[in-house]
C-alpha cells in the first residue's frame, strides 16, 4: 500500500467529472424523449458510459488502456456526451462538461500509470 498515490485535487475533479457525465446523460435522455421514455433513455445512456468506463478506463480493470490511448478514448467519450447533451437541449452544459472533463483528465495523463 505504500506505493499507492494519495488522491489530490485533480483526482477529485476527475471523479466529479465522471459523476457529472452520468447526470448529464440522464438529463440529455430526458430532453430527447418525453416522460418515462426520456428517463429510460437517459439511464440507458448512462449505463453504456459506465460499461465503457469500467472496461477500458477504470483503475482496477484488467483491460485498462494505457495512456495516451486511454486519454484519446476519454476525449471521444466526453465529446459524445456533449453531443448527446446538445441534442437533448443542454448545449452549454455539454460544452462546459466536455471542456472541463478534457482539461481535468488531460492534467492526469502524465501522472496516471
């Protein structure tokens, strides 16, 4: 355990971005369809993002991608979330999310194993 890094402010920001991604996808789904169908679509989109993240980006995943490939996939995922947000009527939220998330994870590229 001595070789593990203590999470810092950048790690906290990255984690908040991961959570914001899920919330934004649920909200985007609700903007794309009315009623329960929108919530269901948003939940589905969030679960797809969770699946992608857990397979290729999660620190304990056996299939975790190495940087810089992992960062490239993260950027594509963040831009896709921004596009879904824009389609759901949350254009500025999507743009803000993408810019902040790409900056947050970009700052971790050199420090992540």
